[in-house]
C-alpha cells in the first residue's frame, strides 16, 4: 500500500508538471521583441527556392506567455513558408514562449514571377508575419526581390533520366555521359534583357556560335557549365562600364545563388570548357567567378582581353595544348593554380596579373604552372611548349614560390618572363643547378624583378590595383606593349607598370 500511495503521489506530480504551462501562461500583451523588424530574403530567381532565414522572437517578461496566433498575412496563399519552434506551416495558434526566453522562426520562399499580370523582369514580393490580433498585434515585414530569368536545362524523359552529352570514352572503353543538352539556334544569343540560368551542361553545337552580348548575366546551377564543341565558337563580347561597381556592360558568369553569403564562395558550378577543335573563341570585358575551373581549354584557341577569373575551387585557367592571346587579364584566388598550362601549346600574356592568396584551405600549387607533359594512369603524353611569353605581368601570391616549370626533355619547352614582377624565393639554393631557373639568363628572364611586394589593394576582395610609389610593379614595364590602357580604362605611363592595372594612390582608410 505504501508503494501504491507513493506511486500515486508521483503520478500526480508528473501530471501537474506537464500541465503547468497551460495553467500558468498569460496572454501576450503586444510586447514581444524581434531580432529584426524586416526579414530581407535577398534576391532569388523565379521558381528557385531561397535560403532559410531566421527570426528570433523574445519574451523579455517575467511570465510565460501564450501568443494566440502567429501567421502570414496572406495566409495559406502566401509564397512564404514558416517553421515555428519546430513546426512547419503558415498559420499557428497558441504559441508559447517561456519567461525570459525566445523561439526561432525559420522563413523560406519560392515565387513564380510569371504569375504577376505585368510579367516584370524583377518583382518585389512582400508579406507580413503577424503576431496576435487586435490591439496587441505586432508584425515583421518579409521582403524578397524576385528576378525573372531565361532557364536552360536538359530534357527529362518519362523514365526519369535526363538528356545527356557524350564526352568520349574512359580508359575502360565506357562512354562518359554528363547531364546536358545542345543549345538550339534560337538559344545561341544571350542578351542582357534577362539573366540566364543553366542546369547541366549547355553545349554549343559544331559549326555554331554562342554569342554573349555586353551586359549579359549567366548563372549556373551546381554541377553545370558550358561546353564548346569541335568547330564551334563562343564569343563573350562585353564592353567597358561607366560604373565599375555595377559593371553594367561587363559579362558575368557565376553561380545561381544570389544571396550575399554566396558572393565569393568557390566551386558553385563547374566550368566553361572548350573541347578539342573549337575555333575563334573570344572573351572581352568578362568576369568568371566562383567556379570549379574558370576556363578549361583543350587544343583550342581563345583570345582574352580585359577578363577577370577569380574564386575558382581548383584552377582559374587550365590550358592543355591551348593557344591563348591575352591582355589586361586578372586571375586570382584559386584552390590550386590560377594559371595551369599542361601538354604544351602557344601562349602570349601581356599586362596580366596572376595572383593567389587563397584563404579557403591549404594550397600546395603555385600561382602559375608551366608543363609540356600530361601524366595519366597509363601514359605520359608530351607536346611542345611552343612559347609561353609573359610580358609586363605580375605573378605573385602568399607562397614563397609562385611559379613552377615542369620540363619534359622529349618536347620543346620555350618560355620567357619579360619586364615582369615574380615571386620565387629559394633560400636553400634548391634550384641553383637547374638552368631554367637561372634568373640571369635572358633567354628565360628579361629585365624582370623578383620578390618585391606588389602592394595589392585588397586581395581578399580580389582587388588587384597596385599602390603608386610602393609597388614592386611600379614603372618596371616595357614600353609599347599593348594595350595602352589598363583594366580600369586609364592610360599607361611611360614606362608602364607591370600587371593589369596602372598604379594608383589608394584612398585613406
């Protein structure tokens, strides 16, 4: 009996404790506090879900409170989605917050801008998160900018598989298939009227040209990119911009996550790939950012003028037996090399800046790597490095040796650094007996400078302007080397500075 009596008392205590909140909460009096008055869900594309944002709701009082309703003003028809204290929905009743405590509300949205009668290019979608009703009602604004876009993607078949592209065969003789599609004739011009969002690989068919017009914005979903087929061409013809912040005439290739937190995240998409035999490729005033490999060039030519490539997870520009003519180019902040040349080729770089201050992990590769071979699991292939000329360039970074020369004696290996600023420190003399690292040999090094800080303005922000009077690149360039204006549109001095930018006086901090 004593045991049963004790058990009955314990049961009553448990029941009383479990019901305590129901009996002791008081109604909200409209004095909730919020971590923010307006939740900005940043910019999204039409029909693409946003990231999840959070709002913290505080009960600063000494009593447990009960909020009769927490709801979206548009109710179940709202395009916002909520999770209140672990429960999904759009309308909630009797939400409790303990004294001196808080709860989280998580908010997402997906919105179809084509449902708006005017079908705008941009639409500001808003709603309100309402707490309580009547005189105690409080509200938090919800705001999202939704952009309309041209969506390009592979066809999905009835069996659930997707349209694919064949990239050849692997070492076992199996087809290499990737999710992708060939662009139709009416898709071969990207304008600046709306952004483009690409899913999978968009391929330029043989004997066709993809023309990307000035001011175009091209976004890639994860695992996506562009492939330029044999005998196909890609031209990205941007133009100078009046506003260097807005870059209104620049062409920009980047990922499809528009939130500020993704602005500089590497590896959000794959690459722009020029397969063997593509022709007449040209990029001007173009920015390529946050890819895995910015440009991948395979036995193809490309002209690069006023091009910036940065935040590549692996390599900014990877060329295998490529033919490149480049000027006023900046490639920076890559997980491996900013520029990697493999299996020879022919290259001219003028007034270009190659820099690497990668801060997303440990980096073991130099900023620039030159190699006239390519090693696979079964073979080592070699090809002539016909030339690799760097004139009035900067090759610098956070490591002590920022270029490497990998010469296979079975093929030609021709290179020269002329009037350039280079970083290569060899305090132990490890490379003293290697003739291609003889910095006094004019066959390889002509009037170049070593290990003098370029004084970049802000490497974390990919700002590679150099400071007048203190930069090691100031006035070391060779005269009469094109172009005669820098990447900012400023005329070059006599003698010019090395790199893509003429030195400037930095503003006071």
